[in-house]
């Protein structure tokens, strides 16, 4: 009797083991297809037949500031759910790379919600995005109990802040994100950044300087200065070399302080110029920096950053991973520019990046938030 019972238990254990192996292999296959789609954008249409059928539906949910429009990418049988937070992009939820990623994830069995954040689409970061992300996560939980969130570029900060103290969130992804906005400002204006005693200097793009101004305009309290700086921003984003002297001549102290910071090119001047900002602007920069909140994050943190990112330095992701400790998986990618593949990508670097992306993709798709590759 005992022998037969032991044999039955042994057979059952063996069957469960085979099922577990099959599940892991299936997810690794999904992660491999996801990696190919991310690393080689042109391959995405060829990979589509390998995934589940997906529908894109109009979706809206309520937040404190009003209804948020979104796209929901829904597979027939979702195994999990993810919310994607776009960065500073006029296209917002319809940015081509984000649409491609959403479809790839949905074809791998994830219900993917992509809201349109009006502030980020207008190159603004006001803090309202945090509540909009949090409300989106609540709406997503009605579709599936296992939810995650991934933010890109300046959308990664709100994604992280919204996930803090949210026990239902299993995984948080940050691609090209930031830890401290003050350090990002120093990088954008001077090209310098540092971490753990190592200093890096890169040549900055002038366009990023005016994107930074657009980001700071919302923190200006004086109505006249805010309108004038908004006009300067529009002119400079259209043409970084535009003559905006007439617009700048009417600026008051608050507007001049913001513009002096944006125009600065000396690393030693960054801190004094930040200290000269209005108290409200300084408080907003600190409030929207997720570094201090990472320690309270209960979810698994996946962090990826391109080493040649000209908008946000990769050292910001090193900081995020360091503060999260063993709950973080970090991938610094040699072939990625900001949030996508660069033009020059050596074969060996491509292989190394692919392995790192594969492990991240596996973690992102794992419904338990742990991932088979967690070692």
C-alpha cells in the first residue's frame, strides 16, 4: 500500500516538475521574442505571428484631475497586466516605439494599459502624473490581480513614485529613468555626471537644454514669467538657435533665475543656481525625484539604461539600483541611445545587451514578480 502511494506521489511530483519546466521554457521563449522586438524594431512585424492575437481598445479611467484617455492592448487570456508610462513626447501613448512594445507585451500574454499623460506630452512634469499612474494601476487591477508598471525617460519617476506603498504592484520597470532631478539638470546643462567617485563628461545637445526649460516652466509661480518662458520654450524647441531676446527682456526675478540655470554650462555653478530657484520650484524638484522613495518599494525593480543616453545619464539608474539593493536587476546597455537602439551597435555589444534584455524581459513577464532568471 505504502509503495503504491509513494509511487503515485513520485509520479505526481515528476509531472508537476515537467509542468514547471514547460512554463519556464515558454516564458523564456516569450522573453526571447520580446528581446528581439526591442533590439531590432524592424523585426516586430515578423514576430507578430509568434504571439497571441491582440486587440487595441479605447479605454478611459478617472483620476483626481479628470478622465485619463488610454489604449488597452488585450490578449484573449491575459496572464498578467502592465501599465506603461511614456516620457516627454508629443505623441504620448501613440509614440511608435511604445506602441510596438505594448503589442509585443500583449502578444506575450500581458494586458497592457498605455495612458496618455497630457503633461508629459506637453513636455511638463507637474506631479499630477503620479496620481494618474496610481489611478491607472487601480483600473488595471479590475482586469487582472497581478499588475506591474514600467516608465520610460521622465515618465519613470512618476511610475516609481506611484508604485511605492502599492502592495498589488508586482514589478516596476524603469528604462532611461532618473533618481534625482537636480542631478539630471546638472547633466543636461554641463554634460557632467558622476557616481561612486567616477566622473564622466559628455558633449551635450542644445535641444535638451530647451526641453529642460519646458520641464521647468510649470514650476514658475509668476503668471507673466510663466507665459514668457513658455513662449521662449516654443521658439527654442522649434529652433535652438532662435533669437528670443525680446521675450526674455520682460522676465522678472523668477523667470531670470530659471533661464540662468538652463543656460549655465559650468558644473560649479549648478548648485548655487538651483539654490536661487523659487522655493516652490525647489520643492517640486525634490518631490518628483524618486530616489528617497525607492527604499519603500515592495515590488521587484527592473532598471535599464543606455550608456550613451544624452538626455538622462546612466549614473541615475546606477543610483536607483543601489538604493533598491537586492530587489533590483540592473542592465546598462552599450548599444542603446535613450530609450531605443542606437545607430552603431557592435556585434559583441549587441550580444551582451541581448542577454541583459532577455533577463529583464523574463522578469517583466513573470506573473509572480520574481522571474526565472533571478539569481
